[in-house]
């Protein structure tokens, strides 16, 4: 992912501010020197005025004091602007550096997560294949082991696909080819295959309104449903219910995935769509994931002329609701 320009930006502004501080300090030193010279000259002029009439002394003294006051005012104004810009620049640089530090930490967590996510299905698949190779098993047990191996392979494939898609998004090379499909049938068939293949511990309810048609990119659109569904599975307790709904509402198409998990706090409802972001409590951090799924989902939703939001489910859990505008 091309992040070099972003990383060099704070440093660039730091050097700009440093040059400005140096120039302003030089100008301020020069101005103070000039002011000191002006002071000496004014005192000399005031001493010379002693030979003139009192009225002339008062008049000339007022003129000299006014010139001195204007000079002080100019330098004070420049100093105030300098301090303001210095504080503003320092605040912006600190804010940017904190962002960079947070991103660096997220990237570090991402690398650790990806390493674990890659090793786990590979190790599991290897063990299952070795079991088949070394032991004479009955047909039922063979089918179970093969199904588990396929499940792990699919998990690995989804992870690699998410990483590739995220890289394409970052480099602005992700293109969609949209055609009109009956997404009611498309979602129903895809979800039934997924549910039968992986045998989830949660109860999955499909509430799909029939014959809803929409222009989609057939390659990327399934990632929207699958990422939202896998997110719900990941954060839902066993035997709870996950509901996938699709309906038309006026000129909109609304897709939603509701779970009965722990839910998401209001402070984190926007952050969950950021790249590498994972909800911060310890229970969630123990779950599998790389922090790319919802980032990719939001991008794909927007590319399909949609908007995604997170709502609270009743009595508990979260609802990810996607609203598509029909083209």
C-alpha cells in the first residue's frame, strides 16, 4: 500500500514551520534592534528640544511618542501573529504525528493478525491432510475432515482476497463492472451455500423480499454480504440469531445484517469502518480478524451508490444497515 507521501507530510510541515520560525526570529531581532536605535534617537531629539519653547517641546514630544508607540504596536502585533502561528503549527504537527503513531500501531497489529490468520488455516489444513494420509478412516470421518479442510482453505482465500482488494483500493486501481441482477435470488443462493458449507453455531434467518433487481458488480458485491455476515458471526454468541434482510423502501433498497452480540458503542460506530481498526475491548480483540473487512465493505457499498451505518439492535447487538440508491 502506497503510504509514503502520507508519512512524509508531517515532516514537510515541520520543516516549513522551522524555516518560518527562523525567518520570523531574524525579523524580530532586526525589529528590536531598530526599535532600540529609534529609542536612542528619540531621547537625543528630546534632549535637543530643551532649547525650544515649551509648546514646541510638547508638540514634538507627542509626535515622537506617537511614532514610538506605533513602532511598539507593530512589533507586538507581529509577535502575537508569530506566537499564534507557532502554536497552531505545533498543534497541527502534534495532531498529525499522533495520527501517524496510531496508524503505525494499527499496521503493527494488522501484521500480527495477518500472520496468525495465515498460519492458523495452513496449520489446520496440513494436520487434516496428514490425518487422511496416515490413518484409515471411515467415509463419514473422511467427509468431515475434508469439509474442515475446505472451510480452512476458504477462510485463507477470503483473507488473501481482502488484502488484495484493500491494496487495489489504496492504489485506486479497483474497477467495477456493474450489470443488473436479481439480487434477491443472488443473496439467497449465496447465503444458503455458505450456511450449508460452514455449519455455523448461530441460527441464521434470511428475510429476503423477492424479485429485487439492482445493478451490481458480480465479482465484488458478495464481499459486502459475506463481510457483514462473518463480522456478525465473529461477535455473536453460539445459538444466538443472525438476521439478514433485504427489502425495497420507496426508491431505495435496504440490506441489513443484525446480530445479538455485545454491540458497538456510539463512539466507535464510525471508527469501525477505518482501515485496520478493531473495536478496543479485550473480548473483541481475542476474536479473529485483520480490521480490513468493514473498510472494504464501506468502499464497495459507496461504489454501488450506497451508504452504510451501524445501529443498535434490540435488546442487544448491532445492525449494519446498507441503503442503496437505485440507478
